C-alpha cells in the first residue's frame, strides 16, 4: 500500500529534539482524506492492544501503523457509503450508548453501608422458596392481590412446599418455586433484601417487586462455602460415535481411577469437555451458589479432601467425575471491596447512589427542588387529574421559560406535557401541591440526567474513548459484512474458481479405520496386543482383560487422522496391529483395519475453508483499492514522537 509522507521541516540534526518532545493532544499522526487521526489515539490503542497481539511483527510501530491506517481506510469507506446513517446501525449504536452511559451516570462515592451490606450477603448463603403472583409493574389496584398473598403466607407457614406447588403453581400467573441456595447479587435487590432480613423458618409479609407480589420462606442460612477449584472428566450425553455408551464409559474411567490411574492423564485422553481436557480436566475456580448447574456444584463441594474425586454423576450436559484441587474461604472485606463497589454501582440497589448523583448534578448546575413557576401549575390542575382525563389548558403560555439547565431551556409546555403523561400515577388522596412538587422533582431529575448524558462525551474522556471504539467497531462490522464477508460467501462462481486454482490446499490427510485400546496398565496392554494379533474380537478382548468386574482397558473405534487425540504421536499408518505406544501417561495399541490414503476434498467438503481463504485474498485486494481511492498523509515528525513515546 502506497502512503504519502509529509516531510517535516526539521533537519536531521534536530532529531534528538523531536525525541525529547511529548505528544500533544492536537498532534495529528496521519489523515485520511483530510480527516485527522491524532497521535494520542494511536498510542492509546497500540498500548491497549499490545498484550493481545500474538504476532511479534505487529508489535513493531511501523507495522502496527499500517494496520491502523487500513482500519481508518475502512472506516472512511463506511462513512462515504453511508453506513453510519443506516437505521439499523443508529438503533444498535444508540442502544449501546445508552447502556454504556449508565456506568458513568452514578455517584462513585459508594456508601460504606451499601458495600458493607453487600459483603455480608456474599459471605452468607440463604435457602429460600417463594410464592409469586405475577402483576404488571404499572398496576396500582392491588388490594385484592395483597389479601390473596396474605392467605398464601399463612399456607406457606403451615403447609408443605410440595402441597402448595401441586395445588397453586400454574407457570403463568402463579409460581411456587424452590429457589435453593443463593447469595448477594444473585436475585433482584428487593427480593434479596427480604430474604436476608427474614429469619430461618419464617415467612415474609407480602412484598412487591418488578415481577409482582411475593411471599417467601427462609429454610436455612449458612456461611458461604467460599470458592473451589476442581477438575472433571466429562463424557457427553450425546455421542456421535454410537459405539460409546456415556454411562458405561464414565464407569470404565471411574474403575481405572480406583485402580490407581492418574486423573489428569485420563482427562486428557477421554474427557469430552474441550475447554478443560487439554489441561487435565482443570476448571476455573467458582464460588458457592454461582453455578447454574446445581448438581455439579453440590457434588464438587461435597468432596472433603484435596486430591479426592467423586463418584460418577450425571448433569444436563453429560456424565462427570470431579476431582478437588483447592478450597478457599470467602475473601476479606478489603480484598473484595473494589469488586463490590463495581457490583453495587451496577445493581438495582444503586438507586440510593443515583439519588445522591442527582443531588450532585443539582449543585453542579445550580438547581434546587423549588421552582417559582410551580404555583401556576398547581392552579391549573382540577378534578380531571384524579380521573386521569386532565388536558392542558388552551391558554397555557406554551413558550414561557419554565427551567434552564445551562444552555438547555424547558418551557411551560414541556412540564405541562409531563404532568399530563403521569396523571395515571396519582390517587385522590394526594393534594395538588404535593402532586406538582413530586412530579417536578421527577421531571428535574430526568432532565438533569438526560442533559448530563447528552454531554457526557464532551466531559468524560474515558467514556468518549470507549464509545468511539464501539462506534467504529460497529461501523466496521457492517462494512465488512456487506462488502467482504457476504460478497465472498454469496459469490459461488468466484469461490469455485478459487478452489480450482488452489486444490492442493484442500486435501484429506491420510486416515485409518481402526480400533484403539488404551490403559495405564503395562501388563494389560501387552495382553491386549497379543489378543489383537491372534485376531480375537473386541468383545472377547474386553471380557478377558476386564474380568472380575475390573476396568483395565478402554476401547475406542472409528476413523482417525494423525492429529486425532486417540492416535499416538509419530504413529505410522499401516494395516495390522501397531506396536505399543505411551502417551499422556497411558499405553495404547491400535489395530488398523483400513488405511485411507490422502485424497482431494470436493468443493462442498472444502467450502468453509475456501470461503475463509478467499476472504483474505479478496480483502487484501479491496484494501489496495481503498488506498488508491483515499489520500493518506502521515506526519513523519509526529511519527518520530510517537515512536519515542512508545519506546520510552
């Protein structure tokens, strides 16, 4: 790709001065069609992605700059083509922007009380069942439902859970559920509050959440079990190889463990969990009440001593044997405080924090809950407001200024429309002055938050950077999907032509149809090898070696290439019985029934790989066209400053 370089005015002798200069916020590293790209952005992105880059060549500043220029060329093309004006893009970006802003529209001085409460709750688990009557969150006439919940409370106090579930639960309007154990942040905050504030064996008073009315019973409370580190061997419930019975296979493995075979070796050889098998079955540590797989968690925490393993058990995903590596109690308050502060700020309990944040904004913009115009709005309300039929008076001075937040003006019409929109939320016992005062407070809070959110990109650098990364990433995705990925995927003729020109890349490797016998017992593998050479069938071999209900060998049959995990490294494919191999601390002998030579894959067999390969070629040619289409100018002097900054 050809890039025009703008030669700076400095002489070679002044290079040291350049290196001594820091990067200014207005330093433009390069431009694409006169659109500036600032050096600060490049340095920030380079440093941020440095640890993620596995190709050392891309850590070179010049190489990374080429990639960054390519990135900006694509963005320029996306804007020229109008992708940033597409309705789908605007909707998705707007949704993300609103979601991201929530993290910055909060008071970060989280109260010690909220954090201390959160720590207490993550340190203790509670076991709960509940009865729920679903109710629309806007429903205000709830007296009959509340009385019905009082009846359910009494029944939950005096009758068994099973009786109530059988009689009341319909899965639509009424739910009777055993929620099991949970800890802080596992339920919505309103529900969590009641659960932790209700004593063991007591039933709460009816309470309302966003889902409806609940009563709950606390069956037990306990200290958190902390976190645990385990490994597992898993055999999936669904098998492609019909010769493998999941339950029988896990029992075979369990017998081998009992006979002293190494857990990690068996996990590497037989576990069908792709995320952990290569690591000897080890999983990331998890906390009590954290997993959705209750059976797995219970079995894991039930293991008492490090190094011990469970009996086989079944979950929704498959059959497991779990080994315990470590157990740790819950961390100290000081250890957990930073993460708890983040959780609290994102949790519904943050309403307390949000209210404090609004108060901060009021001070920032010089506003209070009082407003000299409120008396006028009290005077124009009437009985229609209680009847929810109130309309804005025709003589309202619509354009009269009601409120100013910096340079943003709100009129009488704005507040009148708000009053009209919320009249369904009042009841006849509330006085007009109280109504106007309450809704002014709401109106002010919402407008303050919206104003601050609308100007957040200007006032918060971190927010602006994160938002821009998503803006550009979303734009780039839409462009690539439209101009490269779909273009390639849907161009069958071009794909077939590429396949024909590169057939040598799409070959089946040499494979075998074979039977693999594996064991940790050297004597058993020798016996298996002898029986295979004698021509004994597999069932006879298994019955002979696994006699007396022992489990010395495991048999796998199918079609394998040299990279298959069941095939020992370096094995040569030829008919007959192989020599004995040792891999993953396990012995193997293989009977090859058929050798399938390397062969050309058909276009359909290669389609996925062909698409990926051709996309890379197509994108490279497309980028060359973009480089010719748009003028790129790099400031050599600023580039020197960037290199000095990165190396320094």
